[in-house]
């Protein structure tokens, strides 16, 4: 989680596996936080910190499944490569 003082700006999760892969997911930000540049910097710091932590744990791959274009650009700016685009999400609700 990244804060501006006492105000949370964004948060995310890193899921570890027993392989060389890490899954980075559930990246969220406070849309009421109006300083867009600071929010973008906070998101960049968050994703960079997750990837740095994955690397320090000896992982080789960080995987993220995202649709949000500004967030995709943040990932690209820190060295992620865009893989195949997915065409549908499947969910079953009981």
C-alpha cells in the first residue's frame, strides 16, 4: 500500500507460487484522490516495489492480467511486455 501522509493512494497484492512465477493483481487506487500525477507515481512505485520484491525472492516472472489502459502503461514503463490479449472472462455465479 502506498500512502500520501495518512491518506492511502493505492494498494496491490503479490501472490507467490512454488514456481519461478509471481502473480501481481488487485491493483486499486482511490479515485477520490485528485492529484493524478501523484497517484500515477504511487501506482508506479507500488508495481515497481512488487516486482523488485519478486526478484529479491529469486522469482523469474511477474504476471499481471489487467485491462485498465493507464495501468497497462505503468507496467510497460517499468519493463513489462504485453502478451496476448484475452478476449473473454468467464465466471459462474450460483
